[in-house]
């Protein structure tokens, strides 16, 4: 098993750093899947994460100038590593003005992902900062739990409003209730509702637009005004929104009534899918 | 005399205000009520008087001599300040040493107890060219408190002065000196006596993991990407059943982890002069620090925290 990659372009490095910062906000521990074409940050819906799952994918050739990997075997040409997300984002943070950044799988006292940054120095010599991020190699038998989640057949699919606005609304709502109802219809309307004994608060977003659903039959049988709703834990929604530091290129919300909320974001060339389950 | 530093600092809290409004500052000792009087004469006839109470205390003078330290390095404070930026704010200790190729290395220090926790290790390597002076052989290294180091670095950086580091073997104090025409300051920090294998690797010229089929060791961080094989190891994978057909790589043998000696060498004469309250045989408190300021106009006086010192105590409490 081998992995070595290098980034020389500052824009690519900043992009990768932003992705890593986002992942650090979304999941304390996550799985990094390395395959010949892609890198994935994965959070699977185990109990520890409270049912939340995440799938983030980026094409390696958009980031790395050099990329070599050798998986577990020829048939299973992938590497699955578990790491603390904050370690990676902290390591990348030191690379803000780097000339080059190298990442490789190493074994120093314990398996590590070594991030080696070559910084520009005032004199001719370069300064090197190395971070050894401890990792856990995930054995083959657990890979089946870490596959790309299937996109559910949603009842409603809608474009999201500005995430910053949503975040400030949900932040205030969190002080009133732990549960939130997210509902939307095929008329471009999305509501965030909280309800307690004393008060009900609803924020309405209108004219959001709905992406065209692939299966026309679903949309035809559904009245455009009908709301599909899910009761979710407000903190999980807030955690997702807090992780979004950049305005996404595309942001879609898919709702499966009383089951799941599925956020599908595209941040330039990086795709992020985030699933929040309904409260039981 | 001694008084809480915070009280004294609070007089000069707003530097901007001080620069704009204060014309003169008079510091005097009031004999009548044993106060330190700081008077700020400001613009428009405004006079601010601060009375700071103090306590008389025993004056202890630690004896240390930077000239006795065999190793030295000197650099603009900014070089070292930039280097410590990469360390996490919570890190307590850092190891400073000379590595392969005469590069100065700063590495986060992990106590043996933390090795099960597997914390990220960060290391910064600075080329010899960035230093004004470097008189230390490859392989020397000392470990000391990072928090104090950061503090004295920020002072040196704000004064825009170079910092000289005098050090010796692990266990003997490290002395940081900052000098200019107005002041002469010495910061003495205790260093850890034991060097765990991680720190030893820092400066060892041999590869960390001996692998017979690997090529000869090259300077780890400066080679081209294609020559990085030395650092690329097979990782042992946990597999439950061999029949899965996966290629289980044998783990490379880890270097033997020697039990760090927590007992101070009984031969060390400094230990006998430590405070009676110290339990013999325990490692020196790592938070020890001592700050000595001397103006070139007056002979060097010092006040000292009542904690064990590794520098010889002129009072000889033994």
C-alpha cells in the first residue's frame, strides 16, 4: 500500500485547504478514501455520528500535480484511512505560502499521513514543516459500510437559499428548540419551522426554484403546493451549515418525507453530499 | 522586592494612549508607606499616580554563565517566531536541535504517556543560512517549555533584536539572551533530562526505520519527490482472515523504545541544592522558568520563583 502526492499550484492548495477546513467542521473523525482517480472524505451513518452521513468527492487530478497510489491489491485498488479531520486542516493551514506540499503514507512509530510543506524563506534556503498525522488503516472487511450512499427517491427537490442566511436563522432557532422541521414543495418554497409550547416560529423562503427531477412520474402525481417535511435535530443542520464557508456553485436539497434530508452541494469541482435522518 | 506583574502592567496597559499622552514617567519608592509609586505626567497637566504595594522578599540569584554552554545559535527573532507558528497553541514542550545537513530542527515533544493517544507530530526544519551564528554539532538537542519560548520570542520580535540560544546537554538549562544598547536580558529555561527516542531520531543521521532494500539515506526533506522512497513504507494492515486474499504487509520493526529515565542522575550536584520541598527522584517540574533582567547601568539582580533550579544556587541550600 503506497500513497504519494504533490501539490505545487497555490490555487489548488488553497482549494484543498478549504475543503479540508469544511470537513473538519462537519466531522471530527472521518474516513479518507484514496483511489486512482479520486479522493473521498466519508462519514458513514453509524450511531456515533447520530445517523448523519457524508460523502465528499474530489478529482485528484484537479488538485495534485503528482499522484501515485497503490491500493491493498490489484482488484481492490483503494486505501481507506481513518483520521482526525482537524489534524489535516491544521497541517494544511501552515502551508499558506508554500512552494510545494507533499502528502505521503508513512510508518513512523505508527501509521501516519505525512504532510511535508516547503515554505519560501527569506534567504535562499527553504524552510520545511512536516506534520505526521496519525491514521488508522481500515481493513477490507469494513469497506462495504463506506460506499457511496445511494441517492434516495426524493419527494421534493429544491434549490437552497443563501446558506449564510439559513445559518443565521437556524442559529437563532437553536436557542428555542432542539427540533426543527424542514419542509419544501415543488413550487420553490422552503420553510424552516420550530415549535414549542409557547411559540411557533417559521421562516419562509420563496422563489427558490426546483431542479428538474429525472423521473417525471413522481412530480406529476404530486401537487406543487404539497409540502414534504422532515423533523430533524437542529444541531445537525446547524453543523452542516456552519461548515459552509464558501458560496457553493450549486446547492440542492432533496427531501424524503419523514425519512431524510439530503443536501447535495457542488463547490467548484468538489461534490458534497450530506444526509440528515429524521428524528425517530 | 516583588509585586504581581499584572499590577505593574496595568499602568501601561494601553500602549497607544501612553505614546500619545504621556510626557514623562517617574518611578520611585515611597519610604513612608512602602509603595512603588509610578507617576505618569501627561498632556494638559494631567498627572496619574499609581501606588503599587510590594513585598520584601529574599533575593536569590541563580548563577549561570552562557559562556559555559558549549553550543550556540543566533538568529533574528522572526526566524524562530515564524517557526513556532506551525505548532498547535496547546503544545507544552518543544525540542530544538541540529539535524542532518546542519539544519536547525524544532519538533513538538510528546511525553511517553501520550504515545498511546497518537497525537500529530509537527516538525520545522530551518536551513543554516537563516542563522547569524550556529556553533553546535549535528545531533545535539534540548527540550523545553514552548509557552515560555513563545513569550520570550514575541518580546525579542517586538524589540526587533536577534536572539542567542546557549545550550548544553539535556538536563542543563538553556539560556536565551537578547541584547542591545539599552538592555541585556537573559531567559533561563530548564530542559528535560531524558531524551525519548523521538527526539533522538531528530538528530540521528541514520534512517528512522532500517529497511535493507531501501537506498542510502539522503537528507529527508530536501530531496526531490522522486527520491522520497526512503520515507514510504509499507503499512501493516489489519486483516482478520488471510483468505480474503489481501496482501498483508508485515509491519516494520519499530525502534526499541527505551524506558525514559525519570530519575535525575544522583551525581548531578544541582539536585542537592534544590528546594527541600522537592521529592528526590522526581523529574524537574517542566514549568520552571526564571526571568532575569539586567540593565547595563546596574549590576545584574534577579528575583526568582521558589522552584527547583538546575542552575547552581549561590545561596547553597544543600
